[in-house]
C-alpha cells in the first residue's frame, strides 16, 4: 500500500501514513488532502482547505501586481522646422513628465526632402537633451528609423529626489527660459 508523509490541518507533522488513512483524516477534518511535494520520498501531502488556499494565492498575486510600478513613456513630436518658441512648450511638458518619473521619447519626423538634412534633427534633439539635462539622462541615443529620428530620456536619480523633496513641503523652483 503506497504511503505519504502527512502534515495535519494545523501544520503539525503527523508522519508517514498510508493513503487511505490520510484521506480518512482529511475527511474527518472536513478539508482536502493536497499533495505538496510529489517528488519527495515518500510524497508529502497536507490537509488544508484548497479553495481558500487558491483564493489567498490569487489575492496575493493581485496585490503584487498592484504594487508594481508601471513606467510610462510619453512622447513629444517635433519637425526639423519647429521653431524655438514651440519647442520650449514641448520641453516644458517633457520636464513635468520627467519630474513625475515618466520616460520621454523625443521624436523628430521628416517630411518630403527634409530627410536629406538629418543633422538639423540631431541638433534639435541635442538642444532638447541639454535643456532637460538637469532632470534627465539620455537612455537611448538619437537614431534614425525610417523618416523618424528619436531618442529616449529617462528621469535622473537627482530629479526623483528633488520631486520627493517637493512633495515634502519644500518649494520647487523651475528655471524659466530666457526671453528674447
């Protein structure tokens, strides 16, 4: 007759018993007999409420998913002909997103023959990166994919500390762009 090592309903070690005896003990406790270690010699079974166990496990998984931080990537789109004034609006939004802990993808889209001057877009991306250098680091360098040139900026460690300090009551100062 096959035998199993049995753990009782309160977590106590009952010992090695045959399967019929284990099933009888589980029935008397009005619980389920669950095999927890099938590869052990002899296999280990536990007396427990299996439905409650499954419910608690899914509840823990849900809590773990809720606790995960989901990093969002925001995007600002520019063109090679975007003037400085309009670019400053976009970089202000990017600064706000970076301070909130989001990543920002800066994309320059080429139309028509603009693709023949990728150095213009590279210069724009470099200027945006310089403007946001105090709150971000370049995660992905500028690269050309089809008619788009893009780079990804990630919030720097210092900016996260600055934003948590701002939540604590310290006033946050944002530098204003010089007016021309």
